[in-house]
C-alpha cells in the first residue's frame, strides 16, 4: 500500500504535519498510526527498512510498513530511513519536510533501541563503558540532535508540540532504576521536555514527556513467547504480577493523539505524563477497552498500600 492509496481522514489532525522519530515498532509505530488516524501527514523514521536491519536484529518490523499502517488509518505515511545519531541524515530529513510542507507541527522523539545494552543489578563501574555510552547515545543524544535540527522548523508557527517518549515520569523516577546508564537515558527526556517547555512557551509552542506503563511491544511479546491475542494466557508467576497491568502500544498512542488535538494542550507544557493519566484526561482506552494504570499501582505499593490489581485496570 502506498502513502496515497487510502483516502485522507477529516479528523482533528487533518491539517498537521508530524515527525515520529523512531517509528519502526512499539510505541513509536503506534504513535505514528494514531496521529495518522487523526488525519495527520506523518513522517516516520528508523533504521530498519525492507533492505536493511538495524543493530536490534529484528526483521519483522520496518518503517515502510509503519508508513503503510499510517495511511491505512486515514493519514499520509511517509517513510524516511534515518539514523538519528547522524546529524546530516537528520538535516536531510528536516529539509525534506520543509521543502514539501514548509512547517512541522508535531515532533515525537521516540528513538531508543537500547534494551540490548541493559545490565540490570550491575554497578556502574562493572558495566562496559562502551555499552553504557551507547545507551546514552541512543536514548539521549538522538533526541538532542533531532530537536536541535527540527525545532527551527517547528517554531515557525505557534502551536507546535514536542513529545518526548521515555520510561517513567518525574514523580516515578525519583527512585533508583537499577542501572546507572538506563536511569540517565530515561530521565534525560523528562528534563528535556521541562527545559524545552520553558523555551518553547515564549514562541507559543509546548513540550511534554510521556511514558507507557508495562508495554506489550512486539519485542516484549516475543521475549515471553506470546502474542497480543494470547498474552493473558502466558502471564508469568506471582513475582511478575505487574504483567497483568501491561498495555498495548495503542494505549499511549491514543492519549498522545488526543493531546496533539487538544487546543488547550499547553496546560501540560513541561510536564511528564503517563499513559494512565492521559487516558483519564482524554477518556481513551487500550485496544481491549481497559484503562490500565501500572504507575498508579506501583506508587500505591511504594506508599505501603496493598492495592488490588483489578482496581488499576
């Protein structure tokens, strides 16, 4: 399916130009599709194409497929292979968006790909330095490069929105994340959204950090040998009961799409929000109609409560 083979939606984002950096799979793919369902033109980027596989080694998802899903949802999907650590590739991407549309309304920084470098329960000085720095490059430097190159286009008009996708919020991430580099990589985007929010509000734009809960991404389902259809049957034992509050990538994506369409979204400028908070604010649900809130459950546990799982789904 080509980017022009489906009729464009007349949805609330029909006049928006969006860039989802890191849209090959998981939350990034779902975010791109949700923006497309609202009618947006969405440039989707990543390193895995039908002709090339990234260091993640997954061949089952490509940016071309993401673009086709965006178009099928009612938007216009445009796949642009991009390594967001390569400044000139990002410059070329943004120059293309400028040439074709002259503006950028929504920038979603979702680049990651660092899971294979995580060594949990290992002190910083025992972690290979190159592995640690690669995680910082993938989770922080990519976001800085993309914003540094794309924001001059986004700020041409008021109303622009930057969405930093991470793991956790400013409130939940006060605790140790069991990995020095992972902690930095996931707290960095939260602080980026806060700092950018302070600067963007002067030109009528805003920035928000968002996080999913326990995400049932393609990679996570494969790890457990499950599918989106049977994930409940494969719930791990009592020590992994949080899996019961897991969510599909659709959940966060619907919340972010609603945020992008909200004319009063600037009230969240500089904040970090989780998928459950977005769901309550905008009345969206996960694909199965539920409203999981794993961060609320975890915070209740840390407060010494004994929360019931059923109360948080």
